[in-house]
């Protein structure tokens, strides 16, 4: 049996510890007993980028913000989908993840951090969003486990109504907020609509194939004229115990 080898560990600001584990040719980044990401599952992280880039196609010199470097799957997919005039900022809170990308996992990242279109910022993505005004064509969030934050309680501020309002302010008119999650979250979908986003929820496979776990990506549009975010009257359930359809 191929053993698991601890390559390195790093403290998470605010508490907790990440561990970089290797088993054969595969890597995992663990938080306690939870696997936050691995090289065996990249399909949904790549889909986060490809779906977002498809929806902003045609924009001249698009500027993206990616929250969370992780294992670089989202970044590399974005680079592959965008032209040479694109600019991508990658916000990573834990400096060790950037060090791992340039060290033991350099072959996984494939030189993406050295692409001239890329700027890596070692910072909390929430701070970058709060400081921006009409700056980004798209913001891609692959932070923690999605709206159900695991590693840092302060990540909740990205997903509450106020945080979504800050993200909307950071987007250019008609810009797109794309959010990865390990699981569906109907309450979060409602919050996106309350924040006056036009919302599409997409289910994607964690792997490239047709089997395995399913993850969720929200594609939330900050409509230029506010129409997509306009709330419509909520239909009433037709009988006891029946939920309204979304």
C-alpha cells in the first residue's frame, strides 16, 4: 500500500492548521480530518473558471479576481479560456499555499504563477473586495467549503448579505460573481437574490468523468440596469407540506 507522507503544514490565520499530504503522485490539502482539495478532484474547480469566462466572453481586457489559489486548477482553466489581454488577480490568505505551488507542487501548477497576466496577492480576498469599486469583470470564489465555512469563521462575511453587497459593488456593471461550493445551499441562493443578483445554480462533477461527487457553482450576475436582480412576487405553496419550486 502506498503510504501517505506529510510534506508540510501551515497555520491558518485565525486558527487551524493546513497539511500538505502526498500519496504516490497525488496531493491533498487537509484541514484536520477534512480534505479541502486534492489533485484527484479538479473538474468542478476548472468548471468554476470555464463557466465564468464563457459568460464574460467578448469583453475587452477582462479583469478577474480569484479568491483562493488552492491547487491552481481554477487559475489554469481561466488562463486557458482568456486571451492575452486579460488580467487575473489571485488572492491567497495562507502564504504557505503559494510556497507549495512554487515548491513541491510546481509541476501541478505548471508555471501558471509566472504567466504575465497573473498577479498573486497574499491577502484576505474579503479585504480586496471591500476596497474595490467597479473593478472586476468577474470575481471567482473558491474559498473554504463554500458558504458553509470550515476553516475560518470570518469567511462567513463573504457570503452574508452585506458581503454579497460588497462583491456587487466591486464588480463592473453586468459583472459576474461565481462561487464554488461542496454542496447545495438553498438559503444562500435566496441571499444572492436578496442582494439583487440574477442567479443561475449549476451542478458539476468533482471529477472530469460522469461518476463521483457533485459540487455546486452559483453564477450571479450584477445586472447593469438592475433587472436581473429584481425580486418577483413569491408564489404560495399549493397545499400543506408542498415547497415552492425555484
